[in-house]
C-alpha cells in the first residue's frame, strides 16, 4: 500500500493553526505575521509528519527552483570525466542549490527531452558538458536559460565555455622533457590532424611551439598520429623505438597511448626512464596503477571546471580562464638523457 504524503492540512491540525498560516511559514513568507513560537510549532509538526515541500510547484509559483541542470553526453560513465559532475555537485551544495544531472548518450531525442524536463523545473541554468573536449553547437531550446558549456567550446561563442588549455598543456609537456636535457623528442598524438580534435591539435601546437622556442628540431618522422588508444601507442611505440636512430623521450597525447608505448619499450628491451623518458596526459585514475614506473602526466581540471560552471550560473562569475590549466603530476617516468648523466 502506497503511503500518503503529509499535507499542509495535516500540519495545521497537528500545530493547531490554519492552513494559511502553515503555508506562510513553510514558504518563508511569514516574517512579521506569525509569532516565532507558532512558526516553531509548525516546523516541528512538519518534521514529525515527514512533510516534503513540493519543489516543482514552488518553482512554478516563485520562478526560482534553486536547481541547476547538468546535461552530459557520456560524462557520468566516462572513466575520468565524471569528476565534472562531482565538482559541479559539490559547488551547487555549497551555494544551497541542487544539481539535476541527465546522461543523454549523445542521443538527440533524449537530449531534447532532457532539456524540456529541466526547463519545466525552472532551473537557474544548465551546464552543457561533453565527455571529451570538442566544439559543439547548442540546441536552440537552451536559449531560454543561462548556459555554461563545460569541457567543450560553444561554436557560436555566445555561451561561456570552460575547457582545458590544450596548447599550454602540450607546451609544458615538451618543456618538461626539454628541461631534463632532452633534444631528441617524439610525440604520439591521439588523433589524425584532419580530425581537428581540439585536444589533439592544441597539444601538438604547444609541443611544436616549445621546441621552436628552444631551437630544437621537431622531426616530422617522430611526430606520429594515433587514435588515442592502447593499441596505437603500442604500434607507434614499436615504430619509433625499433630504429637505430631513435628519440630519447616521447610525449604521448594521453595516458592510454602512454600505456601502449610502455609495452612497446618493454618488448624492445628499453627501460623507462633510463633509456627513454615518457610523459602522458589526462592522469586517468583507472590507469594510474598500471604504470611501472609511475607516469609523469598532466591532470585535466574536471573538478574545477564543474565548480566554476556552477559559480558562473549562480553568482554570475563568468571569469573561467584561470580554471583551464592542466597541472603536471611529476612521477618516475622522466629523467635526463644518458648523454647528460
């Protein structure tokens, strides 16, 4: 049997007051009109009866639900992008808001239904997030509410967007190896150039700029383009390091590529970092323990991007640029090249 929810009439009977008085107190409209003692009695009766406010009805009445919508394609199920939701949820609670999260699996019909549902709840705004950094065109329905794009870029530029600084990340990855004394540096990227994937093109741009600034040649035969998976790291790692004229260091465009490269180096009898230094990108926690020695890599700022997105919606703080930095996690996979020791 379904249990009946307590109503304001039930609270009024328990507290010995009118329903109108209960409504004023529970809707924070009783200031100066209901005595503190009577208000306390009403709150105690509501707690005893397990009364829950009809948040949806209240939102329709007041136009402010204190809810924030979060629409992701595959963010919640991604091995590391879920930190976006955790960061956004923590910041929403800190701002006395609730995060309503919907996963669409990149299905346009489900996305449209999710947007309509969130709009019906009169959300303060919507965070539109993607599993990986890409350029997106926002649905027209999102024009009805403030929006922040997270881990992606709004193609129109109309909505504030917060995403990792890929160029700076690629530059700092190269500078990590350059600073250790390496001059024979390769890169295994995560996508072909023609795909124009922001993470791939940005990290490669930063890598090239850093080498140019240090007057180090970026040898094109040492800049390879994979698919971002373990298998391409393995295949391209074999290709790079099976030749006599080989690099002393490699920047892998993500951690999965680096894991494949680790395997290739082991097959070839090359030690990390004694023979080859390796730097990755993403600091994916599900892979972290797979690396021996531990991988020097860059951390994507998912948690901070989620927090900043909420602050932009609730506080109107749209200064998102300083949350884009990908900090380095220096571990055991890098050292000086042999000739410098």
